[in-house]
C-alpha cells in the first residue's frame, strides 16, 4: 500500500551552487558547449544527406540493404571517419573534443537515426573500449589509445558475458600470471565480440579468480605487439541484423601479454566495468531514441494521409503520447549524463535506471506506432517495415534487450535498501544549474565515476520539487503530479528500507523486476519535472506545462497511480507540435534542431 510522505519530511536544500559549477561557469559563454554540439550534429546530419533518398549511400535503403546482406555499411563508416567522429570520442585533454557525455549523445543522434549499427561501428564501440583507459589506464596507455583513435584506428571490448539464469557461462577468457611473474597468459574464446574482425586493440575482461567481486581484470591487448598465432579471429555470428554485420569471435591461445597491458588493478575489472557502463550504456540508450524518429514520422504521415489535415481523434493519444515519451527519454538520459560529470558520486543508480527504463519506453512506442501504421497499410510499405524490423532486432543487439535489463537490475536492486535508508528524503538537492539547457556543467572526468556511491540526485530533486511546486502561484496540475510521484517514492522507500544493503543479497526474479520498474519510472518523472522547471523561456512549447503533464500522466499510468484525466487541449497541443516539427523538418527531441532539408518526408512507399 502506498503511503503519503509526511509534511516537512527531512530534506536538505543547501548547496545548490557548488564550486564545480562555478568553475564550469567561468569557462565561456553560457550557450557555448550546447550550441557547439548542436552545430556539429547538424553538420553531421547534412553530410549523411537525405535518409529517404534511395540513391543516397547513407540513407535508409542503403542501411537496410547492408542489414539484409549481413555486412557493415562501409560507405557510412568512411564518411564518419572523414568527418572526424573519432575526435568526439576522445577527451579534450587527450586531443579530442569530448567534454560532456550529454553533448556527445547529441552529436551521435543523426547517426543512430539512420542506423544503429553505424553508430556502433562508427564510434561507440571504440568509446566503450577507451573509457576504461581514460578512467584507470596509465599515461602511456592513454596516449597510445588517443593516438590510435585519432588516427582512425578501432578498439573493442571483449566482455566477460552474462551467464544464463542459474547457469554458468561456458565462454570465458582466463588470465594466468606466468610462473616467473613477467607477464600474463590469456586463453579462452568469445564467439560474439562486436567489431572483433577489424579492431586494432582489444580491451579484454579476463577471469583472474574463481569467484567474488575481484574475479576479473582488464587487459589492453595489442595484437601488433604479440607473436603471431596466439589470437585467432573467428567467423561472424550466424544471425540477422546488427549482430550478423558486426559480431564475430576471438580465440586466445596462451596469448603472452606483457605486464604493462593491465588497466587499473589486478582483480579490479568488475568494479571498473560497473563504473564505465553507467555512462556508456546510458549514452547508447539516449542516442537510440533518435532511431524511433523515422517510425514516428511515418505514423504521423500515415494518420494524416500525407496531408495537412489533423489525424482522426483515435490517433491523437498514441501519436502525442509516443512523442511525449521520446521527450521523457531525452530528459532522463540528458540529466543523467550531465550529472555524471557534475555529481559523479550521486549518479550511478539513476543512470543505470535510465538505461533500464528508456528501452522499455521505446519498445512500448514501437508497439503503439505499429498499431497506427497497421491500420493505414498501403502498397509499397516495404522499406518502412524493414526499418521497424531492423530496429526491433537492434535494440537487444545494442545491449538494451533482456540481457541488458537483467544486468541493470543486478546493479539497481542491491542498492535500493541503502538509498532508502540513507539518501531518499535526506540528501541535498542538486544545483538548479544542472537542469538548465544552457547551464554551466562541469566536464566528464572518467576517473571520478563512482560505483555504489550512495547518492541519488533525481530522488533528491523529486522530494524538493514536490515541496516547491505546491507553493502559491505554481502550476496546480504539475503540483499534483509532483506530489503523486513523491508519495510513490515514499512508498517505495518503505518497501525497500528492509532490503539487504550489500551486493549479492538482493532480490531476483519478478520482485526485482517490479522494484526496478517502479524506481526507473520515478526517476524518469523526476527528470521530466526537472527539465520543465529548468526551462529558460527560449522554447515556448517546452516552457508550457502541456508536454510535461502528458509525459507524467503516461509514467503515472505505468505505475498505476490515480492521476486526474488530462484535458484534451493538452494532448492536442503536443500533437500539434509533433505535426509542426514533422512538416518543418525539426528533430523530435528536446533540442528540435532543423534536420537535412530533404529529410522532411516519410520513407518511400
């Protein structure tokens, strides 16, 4: 049973301006970093060209053909390399342009909008591998990685893999110290490694102990430095979509790795992976929202029959609702990625929750839009259906399917007890600057990312927002929404407080899934409220509470909250914005940048 949070629950609101934010404010003009990232995103979108042009080698038809033929989209990869996308994945301190993860997400969205596999092959895979080096590598390792990536080289990660429920993963890479302590031998096989066939270096998560939290270590393996015959590249995975195009295997046979290959500490691989994954996987989830853009545009076009007339009333809520969900996904991933640089000790659980929640919202959106498209079937819908099928296959291949959800649950649930007892309703609110679009936010420093840091910046915001929104003169519908979600957080706190507070003692199965679902939807609601409150008046649509009310009502419905019905003009306003953006070629996210002029039409039918 959900209980109401007591009036005046303990809440500290001091410290809303910190030294880190003040230092960021001194670095340049308020809109500099965001404006620069959006210019680079627009440039990349223009270089990729009209995605609906069947003759465009970087369009939907070309990427669909590559997927059918189970091959990488090499023309697109060459374009990204020539455009300098690798620089976006290397920190500014090492010669690249990476400062904030949320800005990188904005730059990557034009790529993911066209093809998820291109996003991975064009930069994300190397980013995953290099992030551990930026966080824990030696100066020599960092210099070598930066030099490789900036010269057009590739890096990939050899993950330890997820074991089946209750089982043991048969594919492992084992590392054993040599008898003379002069290095390490790697042995083992992994049959599904992304871009294994083309990578220049491998970041290998190898088992170095039988069990326990220090059972894995991370090794940076450069085949060019090793004798031949010790690393064998295996054939590509026999499947469909992104896995068939990019995944293949590796076998290590008593591979002699020198001492300077160790990244971080011996036995520190699991903790390092957890620290990096919170940002890496949230970044992918945020970039993936752009992949739903062409599907939503096609549904809007189908519902209006390609004309300027409004769609039938029965399609108002599905179209406006999915658009609101995309804004929710953008809000959640954006604030989490910004906080990773600004508040690294308070972000892990909400950021992993974003990775857990966003794919679920995207999958729901695909199903809602499929109903719209299915009722307006017309001859020649082949490319549209290929885009839909490819997106459905690529979500799990990108780590956002069931295995990814299970991995997120394994991080979220064990920490809920500690958060309930030590953080919720007592932790200070994050600085308001964090939620302003042009706010001064410190850059991401991979070295400071924390594992199980004990903080929850979005729950802290939600508790404070419920109090502020109830003050005189505030928007009453939003105040009621904020209070309803805050009350739900209090109920979750009472449920989680008795849970064990250490890893390895958490719930599993349906109970873990239910807690993860509730928590993820609550932090999503907090992000929506935070982004709306942080509006600076430069976008009338985002400044109006209508989109936030619709987004929150859909989150509340998923939580089973008793919320008042929305007025029809709220849905109508969001729908009108969607149709306006579709017809004028603006993006369907919070930024709404103008896309390539030709990209204002639906996929060719």
